[in-house]
C-alpha cells in the first residue's frame, strides 16, 4: 500500500484550493449523462462540471462513467444530489464526487444530517468501503483515501424557500459547511414570485442570502437570471455561477447553425 493520493482527492483538493483563493470558477451543468459530452466540455478547461442527478439523466451509472472519463482532466466533479438519502450521498462519493450540491435544504438540522452522511468518522457517519470503491482508485489507495477524503470534500446546500432563508443564520453557523447556492427559479417560485427576478421582495431576499453568506466567510454560488447575469454575480463575489448546460449549448448551437444557413439562403 502506498501513500499516494487518489485521483479523486487530488481533484477535490485542487477545487477547494481555487475556492479558498477567492477565485471565480468556470463551470457548466451536465444534464444528459454522457461521458463523451463531458469530455468535450472539460477539454475546454472547465474548473468543474456539475452533474445533475436531481433533474438530469444518467443516474449513478452515468455518474460513474463521467467520473472515469474525466479522470485525466483537472475538472472537478460537482454532483447535485437527487435527494437527501444517506445511501445516495454515500454512493455519489464512493464513485468520486468532489463536491456535493444539496437541493431543498430548509434547516440547520437537515444540513447537519447531510454532513454526517458525507463525512467519515469521527467527523461523520459515512460508511467505509474504501477497499473497493472507484474514488479510492478501486481500493489501491484505500488508506490514503480514508485519511484525506473529508478534507478534500466540498459541501454546498441550496437555499430555495422562505423557510430556508429564515433559518439561514443557523445553517451558516455549521463550521463544516462550505457554502450556499441559490437557484432563482425555485426561490422565486416558493415566494409566489416565479421568475419575477426584478420584484423588490425577491431581490431583497437574494441580496440578504448573498451578503450573509459572505459575512459568514463561506462560498456563494447561484444560477444566473435576468438582472442577475454572470458578470453581475461575479462582480458581487459569487464564485460558482454555472454558465449553461450541455443541453442548452447543443440546442443553442444548433439553432444558431440553422439561423445562419437560413440567412445565407435568403441572401443568395
């Protein structure tokens, strides 16, 4: 047994280092579950790829394939969990996730439960199968993985409701929580202001979450939206602003191609 750090933890440490340096990181959503598309996106130099298991396709088998395909890239693997189940958390980490993005976290107790499931003892209660898992280089680096996995993991929770906003101080007080992520669609919907991003009530809540997160010394991320464009969010200190998805890039690129061909035909 060597003391070599598994590849998954090398990537996790690099991701955390970039965040600790205060950098704004480049990232995009993977919603189609394709390892080939993941490689095409990572090859452009993305800091992270956000594999969406809440709304995207692919499941755990798709995640495993994308982790394997991206092993040669420094692009970190962020996974949006499908739920809060400890089994889902354990299996995503065993496959090689470097960062967990947890949807619909309403209370500090919910956030702490996620942390407990994500961290090995004695910090948490994550089950130990390091002799066999993909993240530990298939067991070749079992001891090293167990020793360093907790330190290399980033955990972010999504604030998506008025209840979560009310409980934000207690959530931010959790020392092992790395940051907060806001999805404007869900937050505006639960406020009864779906996609009314310029509504004063919505903007006040969004601004409060951003400011309180920074005041707590934690990472802030959000999806861009009208009035909350990428440049605006980055200027305000957001570090994680995923800029599109595999699906939108394919759709937009194809639409642009058709429009260009149509314009050329009309001009002929």
